[in-house]
C-alpha cells in the first residue's frame, strides 16, 4: 500500500493564506473564466449553393459540350456519305477510259473521241482532269500535271482505287486503275516466265466543290432542326427541375407557417423519398432542441424556487432587525442575514458554474496536458481552512509520480472543489476526508472518500440530478454540486462511480467513495528519427 501523505487540520499549510474563504473564491472564479470565441464562419460564397442551379449546370454542361462534338461527327459522316455517289461516278469514268487504252504495234494508244472528252469534262461546278501513262510513266494523253500514285497507293491489281491529292493548290479526288497491255493477236500465255506485265495507268480527278455542297446540305438538314429543338429541351429541363424541386418549396412553406413554439416532428410521409433522411435528421434535431428547452425551463423554475428560500429569509431577518431595539437582538438578526446572504451567494455561484459547465461546447473546451496530482494538491490546500471550521481531517494521498491527463484546469478545479465541499458538508465533526490521485492500468483515477453517512445504492444514480437532496439529510446545500461534477466529468470523457468507503470502520457511517476515471492522454506522434 502506498504511503499516506496527509495534511492534518492541526496547523496551517505553508504558503497558504487562510484569509480567503472558499465561498469568496467561488464568487471570484466566474470573472476569471476565459471567454470562448467561436471560429469565424466560412465565407458565404463557399458554403451557399443553389440546388436548382447545381442540377441545371450538371445537366446543361454535358449537353452544351456534346453538341459541338455531335456537329463535328455529323460533318464527318456527311462527308463520307457525300463522297460515295461521286466516287462511283469517278469509278465509272476510269472504267470507260481504261477500256479505250490499247497497245498496237508496241505503241500505247487511248482512243478517246472528242465527244467523249467533252462528256468527261462536262461539269459546271468541278474541274475534271484525266491522264493516261504508259509502262515507262510516259504521258499518253490527258493532263501532265496530275501526279502519279506513290508508295502504298501504287497498287497494280487492276481494280479502281481512290486517293486525295492537290493539283494547282486545290484539293482533288483521284480515281485510278492499272491496265494490262496486250498487243492484238498475242496470247498472254506466250509471255516469258517471270516477265512483268506491261501496265498503263489511267487516272481521273475532280475538285471537291460538289462534295462540299452536298455535305453542307446534309449538315444544314441535321443542324438547323437542332437549333429549334435545343431551346425546347432547355425549357423542358427548366420546367422538370422546377416541378421536381417543388416539394422542397412546399416543405419550406410548411416549416415557415409553424408557430415559434411548435417543435413537433415533421411528417416525413409528405416529402419525397430522397428528402426523407433530411427530414429525419431535422426531426432528431427538433427532439434534442425540445429536450434542451424543457431542461432549461425546469432549471429556471427550480432555480427560482431555490432562490425564494434564502431571499425570503433575508427579507424576514431584515424586517425583524428593523423592529428590534435591543442591540443584541439586532446583532443576532444581522448574523442570520449574513448566513442567508452567504447561502444565496453560494447558490448563485453554483448556478453560474452549472450553466458554464453545461453550455461549454466540447469542441471549444481548452484541453491541455496537466498533472492531475499537482492540481489536486493545490485544490486540497485551498480547502484546508474550511476543514478547520468543520473540524474534519482533510488529507491528500500523493502518487509516486506525475499522473498526466488532458483537461481544462479551471473546470477540473471546480469539479474537485464541489466534491470536497460535498464531503465536508456531509461528514460529521471528527471525521476525515481524503483526496487520492493514482494510476491504474494506464488510466488516471481521482478519488474523494469521506467517513459520512454514505449514499444508499438506490440513491446513487439520482444524486447527480439538479436540486436533488437525499431524504433525511440535515446538511445545508442546494443540490447542485454533484450535478456540476457530472457535467464537467462528461466534458472530459471521464466516468464517475460511487462506492462505500472501504476504509470506514464505523457501521453508522459507512462513508462514500467518489471515483473519477480519466482516459489516458494520446501518445505523442513519433518523429521521423524514431
């Protein structure tokens, strides 16, 4: 068992000024409370969005982006469609011209009459060119400027092929085919084995004006209706969104039409399925708000009821003092008036402490590493003079080393002060109150034990309620001290338990042991070197 280091009530504590009364310290503590400053709100531009505009943007943006792509794809398809009939015409021209190419007496000739030439070039939109070349690429007939096929285009299978070229800086479409030359009367099988056949090249080219006109006509026939359909689509999307979001507007109107004090849940059956989770969360918030308002109303009513007793006593004692002539009676009345004033002051301080503990947001609580043993030792020193008045032995058991926790020093001092005050009030004269700090399995434990009458197991859950007093108790108090302890413990994620004092030796006074278990502080982040 650890050694007991107890400060007895037999003498003053070094370095402690006994002139200050704990009640006065309680009255001064609210003035030292740091003001919680909430974080600045985010700019409205970053948090406010229009649901209607958001959906409209996500619907129209892809539409407006895909529309130019649709036009480009339509143009390419239109050009492919426009090329087909004109390519067939060029193929027919090459076939007819190839039938006129012969080799007679070792000389290649193209027997194309003048009328046929006129028909071949008869085009009032495009310019038509043709060319016939011999086996040595010599020009037999036609336009000499027309380029020859090169590379992979030089397919000599005899079929008609197509390619795109440029002639005089103008793009043209060229159809060409290779013609197998055979002198008249010569058998093709008489040709020497391995000898390459003698081939002539026939080419017909035309510019692309008619093709471009046809493609443009197709584009116009497809795009112009879209200019009419697109505004209709936009109007329909706008109307559909307005109709789809109308339940939100109706819900807004129903909420606005409610009386200010109506916190009843919203009927989720009258909203769309997608909004039901939102309405459910809103109903949960309304239920919590109603519970908070009811608790505040009860608190105000209980506080007003509790304040009536000391104020009525003060008024009675003041009126009695005014009627008295005997200085001794006046002095006794003033003493009672001072006691009532002290009781009212203590009640007001506890009400302020409870309101501060309940309204302190958990996220705004300034939790910092602190030594619980050092804090407890300091609080015990503050209550030594009060233990002299009650004739109670107030002691403190110091742990072997520091017990680190995360907490708010001012709130924890308030917690321990209320536990000590409660123990001193309920412990009879000659008893003892011990404050103990220890560590068990990595958890920090704060214990306050007394040798008072104890608390029955059935009463223990209720002693933390506001203004609750155990029946038959003669000790003065307002019933707020343990409520303050519970609120501060919850904000520090600490568990509070009540037991009988295992060290009490009197059956009449089993005593009480209040134990608070604090979670261990988070481990510091490991450095890169570790």
